[in-house]
C-alpha cells in the first residue's frame, strides 16, 4: 500500500481497553486493578497525557463498561471515549474511526496505539518514537531484542521440537505509531479478509507497508498475569525515583 504523503506533526493516541483480562484471574478487568493507589488504566493514560504533543487520547472500552466513565481521568479535556470491539483490532479500528469523524483530525496525523495494560512505558520512549516518526515520515513501533533462548513446542505435548535462533528477533511493545489514514485502511483491509491481526504493525505488514523498530526498555511490560502487577509496581516506583 502507498503511505499517505502529506506531512503533519499532529499526534493522537488510541488505547484499546475492551478486554476482560481473563489470564489475570481477577474479578475486575486488568485495566481496573489498583496499582500504587490508582487503576492501571489511569497510570497508563497519565503517561500519554504527559506528552504535550499528543492532542488527544481515545479510550476504546467495552459497551457494557460503566467503570471508565466514573474515573476522574475520564473527564480530562484530552481524553475521549469510544466503544471497543470483540477483538483488539476491532477496538483500534473503532478508535481510528472516532478520530476520523473529528473535525480537527486528518488522515496524515500520527496515531500512537498503546495497550491499556502497559503503564510502565517511559516518557523518553514515547518521545523517541514520536520524534522518529516525525523526522522520517515512517511508521514505527517500540520493541526490545529477544533476550531469552526460544524453544518451539510440539503441538499438544511438552516436547521441544527445536531451538529457535534469536538473531534479528524482537519483542513488539506499544505504542505503535502510524499515519491515521494508513492504519485505518490497513486494519479495514485485514479485518475484511479475516487475517489474524495481533498488533497494528502486522496490519501494516499485511498490506505491504514497512515498519521501523525503535529499541525500548524491557521495563515496558504488559500486565497479563497476576505476578506482573507487583513487577509493574516496582518498575513504576523506580521510575518515580529517577524523574
């Protein structure tokens, strides 16, 4: 696909937050668990709002979600709410559609898509990602080189079939930053053909686009399992000491 050529320095963010976080084994969806006296999603949104260049953040929550609107941060003038979908890709697509319906947005604007459950992203990483996209005009994602030895499992057994080389392998993080129109078109094409979309970069790749890698700290963890919550709390505490 041909990327949009017009230049824009404006940036938005979309935060898919419609999942129920079943792997957390918690009563609440993981974005509403408490960490350092705030919900995870409040901490995540606070990181994005710290970046003045982000004009607004669209939170895509479940249609049945009544919790988000009760949070103080939901009233922030740069926070907007949209209804998410059954899968992450549907939520992001809805969030992009919300932005495209806004009079002040443009298909050439940049959009950072960020996981609601990644409150540990650093301000420096956010600024580095946006700066790279603005300077080069290319979409990019935060990622870290794979550090562990990788094993491939034989299906439905505990048996290892091979050791996978780590050369040139990266673990994708978020935010992932692309032109609004380009990402909307890529997601629309992928969803219409039933292609499995695990992140925004995979949608761009499916349509023939290229994506740059911006090295990120491995501290930018995604809270997925119960033990991740305590680790995220420790990381946030260390970040607070260094700011």
